[in-house]
């Protein structure tokens, strides 16, 4: 399996930050030391706007730079940020269209990017039933097929503090990374979210 669609240009207009980039390299290294069995990693947060999508993107970029074949899979069918944040102007197919049967082939939702060894699957149009779409057997089958081709699958989900989507997606992933913005989430809520994911 490979990305059959044309290459998508992702434009990150924000200025680089050395300390942030070093933190992403450290995170990448820690993930690589988790072992070869950890291939699909869910990234979520307790609340919106804690930086989970930014971390998912930059972790995927760093894995690609390290020579890993990586897929960034956006499962936030409710409120994705990727098309707007990275200035994607092309019409793209996405995960919601595949899971609802509007797009039949996996290759038709995978896009090559201008980042080394990094492909992306966009979330697709907002759906009225995200949890149900993500909970069906087709999603688990998709994850199994993607695992055969990619070294890592970085899975961006909606915040887990008040939505069930992350827990549903988590059942098809090898591990999870919980992003917590300092001073925003309480210890109690972070523990509750962690327990829900487990």
C-alpha cells in the first residue's frame, strides 16, 4: 500500500522554536525506545486547545526525519484543524468518507506530503456520528492494514476529557500520549482521562 493521491503541500507558517524542536526529538526518541511492538500511538488531551494536534504533527515530522515511514492519521471528525492550519487548498478525501463507504479504497485517502517519509490521512467532512464511525470494524481493519506498511501511525483524536472518541480509537492502538497544558487541566481530570484511556 502506498499513497496513491498527488502530493499535498503542507505549509507551517509559524516560526521554528529550538527548545520545542528539541523536545519533539526527545519525544521521538522515547517513542522509538518503547519497542517495535508500539507502532500506532494515539495522541489526545483533556480539553481542546492544549496542543495535541501540533504535537502529533511535529512528532510525525520528526519520525520521518529519522528515516521512519510514518502516517499522521486525523481521527478528529468533529473539529479537525489540519486543512486550515497547514493551508491545504486542494479537495481531499478523508477518513469519514472512507468509514461511511463514500470512498472505497484506502489508497484514495492517503496523501504524500512535502515532509520526508510522512503521509497523512485527513479527517474528512464532519459527520453526525463520529463515535459510531470510529467504533465499527472497518476502522480496526484499516488500522491493521496501515500497520503492515508504516513504521509508525500517529493518531490525532478529539480531546478525551468530555468525548468518548479517543477511547474508541484507543482500542485499535498500541499506546497513547496524553497532552496536558500546564495550569489548564487538574491532576484529578488528567488521572480520570488516563483511566478512561486504559
